[in-house]
C-alpha cells in the first residue's frame, strides 16, 4: 500500500476529507501541519513527529496554512526540496508558488491574454488614488488572501485618500481592481490533472454583502457553463499546470473575466452541488500519476 501524506490544517474541512480519502486506499492516515515539520538539509530527511516525509510515495498539498501569507512561500520551499529529491508532490510546490501570490498570478494571467478586470498595481498612494478616480468603484485586494478576507470596497469619494493611506500601513503593494458587475454570482470552474471536471457557482444572497464568498453568506449552486467559458478557464489553468485547481470566472455584460486561479481548489462547492467526491477523485489521480494505481 502506498504511503501518502496530506499537507493541510487540522480541523480544516477539505484537509480532513482528503486525509480520509488517502487513508481509505493506504490504510494509514497522515495529515501534516507544516509548522511542525523539521527539514534536515544535510540528510534530506523531513520529520513530522516520527514520520520521515522524504520516504513518502506521494505528498498532496491541500492547505499550506490556515491563512494566506508570504510565510507560506517558505513552507513551500521545504516541500520543493523534497520534490527535487524525487518525492512526488501534488501540485508541484514551484507551481503553487506562482499562484499563491495574487500579483504573480495576475501578471501570468494578463501576459497570457486572459481577460481580467482592469487592475492597477502601485506602492504610491497618489497613483492609487488616480486609479480609484478612473475606476470610480474599486476593490483593494491583499496579495495573500482567500474568500475576500482583507479586501476593501472603495468608491471615488472625499475619504478615498484616507482609506488608501490606512490600507497602505498593512499592505506595501496596493493592488486595485475595478469593481465589475457580476450579476450576483461567479463561477468555480474545476480541473483535475488539467482536464475539466465540473463547475459550480457562488451566488450572493440578499444580505447587503458586496461579494459572493461563503464567508459573506454566499451559497453554492449548480451551474452548467458554455463551452466558451470552459475553454477560457482551461486556457487560464494551463498557464500554471496545477494538479487540482478551481478557476474563478465571472460572466459580465462585457464578457467573461477571470479573477484568479486557485492554489488549492475548493472541495465543498463540488460536493454540495454535483455529488462528486473531489477527495476520492484527487487520490485516484495521484495514485495514477505516482505509479500506484491498481
């Protein structure tokens, strides 16, 4: 039986689901918190308790930490070292690094001719204010975040400068995106091994929230996209080559826009709307890719 380690967070819904699915095929359940891993560069061993991760048949990265931050890049470097030593890691750490940072993801998508909302990047408050004046209504997005945490909706108003200056204290880079009308929902277009799996929508509820995230009360609902939407999402995810990902797409009056390609992809929306078990599908994919499929 293959030894599979799941990198995730204890108590995290998707991490626990993936650990259960791995245990069902390996007979062992190993959910690893990266904050408790010790990498010995001289020997190449990576210890989590009494388990050496360098001896795993496969490592799957579901979550690298409870909250996105630049510190997670360092944790990924530990896993990149194991990957360089021949341990199969899904998705490859160097590929996750490119999407974990919102700026890196945005630059890659834009250079790849993927349609995105108008976006400005600056460190200067005056330049940021000019962008807000141009967009009239914008969203400030931290470079490391998920589910809209830390995002600020900002209108072109007399107090815009004060809001930007306060935001700048905690964010060296100001990432400003024009707020676009998304007709109350956006899509999660899911890919496994680079192939289209399914789509669900996050639908905003009538509760005054400006975004669709479940943290703000949004609900998962089924959605069947057009072939054009699937093709656009595939083009976006192809730029990164992740083993499992979800491309966030909004359908607007100006056409479809891609917001981001997820570093890890969501499980709950798939399971709740499509009755597809993403954890089992992912484990099957890993077994096949690592040469342990029946």
